[in-house]
C-alpha cells in the first residue's frame, strides 16, 4: 500500500504540472493574439496622433475631429483587447503577468488621453487667437486655461498609472513602449508648464482689466548696435480689452540727446566702465549693450521725461524680423504707394530709403510708416496664424524680437525665454560666449558688413582641477569698394570718416567665471578700449576701422574656472542685416540620459 502511494505521488505531481502547463498553453493561446492585436491597434494610432496635432496647428478643426475619431477607434479597440476575467487572472501569473498588466495599463492610459485631451483639443483653433478687425478675442484666450489645466491633470494621472507598473520582468518590447510613452508625457508636461504662464498672463496683457500701452522700438541694423541697431523709430501701441491701435509715433529726435546732459538714469558702474555714460545720453546708444532689460530701462526713463503715458512694456523689433512677418501676411501696401514684401523689406528699409530720403527725420518717418502698415495687416487678420507664430518665434530666437515689462506677471512670463534678451546667469545649461558689434562711424554702412564666427572649446576633455579653454575668432568683412562708396549719400557714409570706411567696436563677453586671456587683431596685439566684468562675465571692448573690401579677424582666448558644470558651448551675437555663420568645434557635453 505504501509502495503504491509512493508511486502515485510523483505521478499525480507530474499530472498536475501537465494540467497547469496545458492550461497555460490554452491561456497563452488566447491572450497572446489579444496582446498582439492591442499592440497593432496602438501602433496604428501613433501616426494619427501626429496628424491631429498638425491639423489643430493648421486650424483645420473639422479634419482634426475626424482624425481624432479614427484614433479613438484604435485606442478603444486596444483597450477592449486587454479586459476580461481571463486577462485579469493571467496578470497574477509570474513573469507573463507583469507584461500583460503593462500592456493593459498602456492601452487604458492612451485611450484615456485620447478621450480627455485629444478630442477636446480638436475644438480649439489657433485662428481664434488671430486679430479680427483690430481686436484679439481675449475670452478665447481665457478659455484655454481650463483646457491646459485639465490636460495637465490627465497627464499626471497617466504618469502615476505607468509608475505603478512593475518593470523587472518586462520583455524589452513592452519596457521600451512604456519608456517612450513616459518620455512623450514628460515632454507634453513641460510644454504645458511653459504654455500655462503666458496664457494666464495674456488676457491682462491685452487690456482685459484696464488699457495697456506698449512702446515698440525698431532697431535699424544698418547702424549696428550690440542688441541690433539704432532704435530711431518707435510706435506707441494701445491695447484695450483686446482692441489694438496705434496711439502715437515718435523718433529718437523727439528726446533730449546730448553729451552735456546727465545720463537719463543711474547706470550700473560695471556697464558704464565698458560702454561709457554715452548709453544714457543718446537714445541711438541705448541698444549698445546686449542686455535688453538695460536698454528698456533707459528707454522707459527717456519716455517718462517727455511724455505722460505710462508704459506697460517695451517691445523691440527689426526689419529682418519684419520681413519674416511679411512672409506670413503677404505683401503690404504703404501710404507712400510702396509695396512691402518679404523680399524687399530689408533692402528698402535699411538701404534704399536713405537714397530716397537723405534726411534722417524723413527716413525715420518712412520706417515708422512701414512698421505701421505691417501692424495694420496683422491686426486686421491678414496672413496664416501658424506662419505668423513661426515668424515671431524665429525672430525671437535670432534676437530680433525682445520684450520687457515692469509688471511682475508679464515679466515672469517672459523670464527664461529668448524674448527676455539676456545672457544666461551661469554655465550650467549653456556655456555662452557673447560676440557683439557697435557702429562708431555714425553711418548706415553696416548694410555692407558681414560677420563670421568660429569657436572651439576643450571643456569636456579636462580633468578634475583643470580649467577649460575657449577660443573664438570673429571676422568682419566690408563688402563695398571705395569707388562704390563715393556714390553713396552722405547720410549712409556718415560725416566723420572717409566714405567707405567703417568703424566698429568689438565687444566680447566670456563665460561666467572665466577670464579673457588675450586678443589679437589679424594676428597682432591690439589695445583694448575697455576691460571689466558684467554679471560675472569678463568683457573686452576694442575698436577697428574697416577699409573698403577689407576683412579683419579678432581672435580671443579664454580660460574657464575649474570644476564647474559646463553646459553646451554656444555663441550669442548681434543680429546683423544678414545671417552670421557660426561654427563651433571641439567637444560638447553629452545629452543627459
């Protein structure tokens, strides 16, 4: 009897294992095809998500809604494949269970996002933000805030669900899928965080609570300054509950410009040491520093000397940025009979106008009229909204569009963006060298000047305790000949130099905490006009007079502080009439994992 029992025990165990194995095969035969089907449905939904996004940006809400409905069919089908008692039972099984749970959670998460965020987003239209008959719909902007908040809540919920999925036993395909979804959600979360602040501020900035007044200054790059150019023309814009109008036009000649006067406001001693107090005595020089808050503070002080209207902000723009906008609005007719286009705006406003109107006041008036014409086109709803936004973003990234405000909410929305017009306060995210130019000819000759910058660093090759080095070669070329210069109007060549000669100050800022060891002009030593430190950065200013047809290269070597965290090496530079080619060689820090 005992022998029989001993015989049947292993037989029973084997039988039980066979039954379990057979059950596992049966379960697997039913669930694996469902898991595969869920994966196929999710993969089919992916391109539709990108398509919906593009259609929303294009303002095609009907097509976006149709595509979103197709996407939802796929996500709901994927979700349906991962439900039921059998699937729930199998999730408790070792190894395969964690993978099945992961597939279910991903399917549920994507389907929830489709319902809670994507479908509501199709009801939004970027065209609702476009001015119509001179007014932006402030209410439409206000309505965006609840959507942003609800979307952020949906993303938080999705991230929490994904975070609860056990990872140790996941196969690579499932693990990679979750990682990609988490990365996409993190990016979306960042975008929403960045979007929420300006959306929250915009209604107030557009005069929803009380009228706002913004001064737009237009920098003429043909008389170059560190921040762009001589800000000779300006327009006061009034915004009242979204209604936009031009309240006043002015020029630099309307203000007290004199070496005999005191600076319009107290200057930072470090800034004054580099640039002298002339930046506070002449409006044409307020843009001589690359720091736009400094420029705006000086402009605000000048404005308060002459006018009673309190400014709620100052916006800077240039003709190249204007040409980008014209690419979005199409040609614009001016009161003079001229037609402004994306192709002719730069040569017309920065060069040809001085042949036609050799008097400064007349050319400034023409410039202001051109800006007002483009402004009218924008505020009456001309152009493609997506293209207009693209033009503004491009202008901001090139330093051609900047903004300042004394109001904390608006200043906070600008902070950290290209609109702020400031150098990074440290090297952690970006290790930035600033390369800037200021015309000292008193002319409009920078229309004929091109710049080129070549830089290198060994910052990610140094060991602990060693200092990184930075090298920067800055080349300016005067493209006009002496004979051509003789045919130019005196207002272009200026009264102080032989026609064709171009005097320029080179101003270079090193990385934070670094020192500028040397500078050579065409390989030879050259005395500096000023050296010092601004906001923890070493600064050198030197001057050179370019003859017609001549190129000059100024070479700088710099040493950084040891044992600092150095982000990607970048160059910030003056926005010129034409693009400045920038070449950076040597190592860059690796992207974070």
